[in-house]
C-alpha cells in the first residue's frame, strides 16, 4: 500500500502572477507540460496543454498573456513619466539622495550633520588643495561616517567635489543596471533553450 501523502496543488492567484511577459509565460507552461506537470490558477482552474483540435484554447490564453504584459508596460510607463515630470519640476524623483540630503515626504531636504561634513570636504579641497584620496584618508582617520555609516571611498569624495563626476557616476550606474537586466534576460533565455533541446 502506498502511504505517501498525495502531492498538494497550490494554485497561483491568476496567470499573470506566473509571468508578466508572454514569452516567459509560454516558456514556463511548455516546460512544465514537457515534464508531465500540470498548471492550475485560482481564477481559471487547470490550464490544459495545447491541442491542435482546439486552437482557440491557445489563442485565448496567449491573448490574456498579451494584456498582462501590456498592463505591466503601462504601469512602468506611468511610473517613468511621473518621475520625469517630478524631476523636471525640481522635485525628488528617484534614486538615493546624495550626501548632505535626505528625502522627506517625497522632497529633498538638507541633512545638517552631513552638510557640515560636505562643507569640510569642500574646504579641504578648495583651501588646502587636497585631492579625493587625501580627503578620504583624513575623513576615515577622523572617524567621520559616510552616507550609510561606513568608511569613505575616494569615488564618493570625488562626487562631492565635482558635480560632473556625480553625474558621470549616475550615468554609469544606469548603464550597469541595464547591463544587469540584459544579463538576466540572456541567462533566462539560455535556461529555456537548454531545457528545450534535452
């Protein structure tokens, strides 16, 4: 007698929780079915495998996926547009506040303790001619905490001294995030392709 407990099914709320991109949705479903698995969602019940005699089944599911993807795209666009508009109006749009400022109720305000350190950095640079590394070393020696309470790094000091360096760092950070997203997409695609050829 088989005393193993029956496997529980845990339906997802709906199909868009599985994936918000049509290609990912279809790949996950195809992979699950290829392994002999079954897919259930709370709003639909079981999602049956594609059937050549019932093309409407596939079309209906994929249309739902298209609208899920569209909905996510529209949400992202509204967020980007809202941030851009707020930034154009001089408000705090996104990203970590720079040293010397903090976000309060969606607006950037000066942080007095950090502003004092920022003024000190600028004074050492303008009046004593110290570079970023020398200032960084002095800050750490005097035990003055950086933005998140850790030690100072020359790059952080350079951003305070030179606004152009701060802008370059922002652009580089945005580029790095996009590269990371592209790497994630490629990794996901490789896994899907690799599983399909087995």
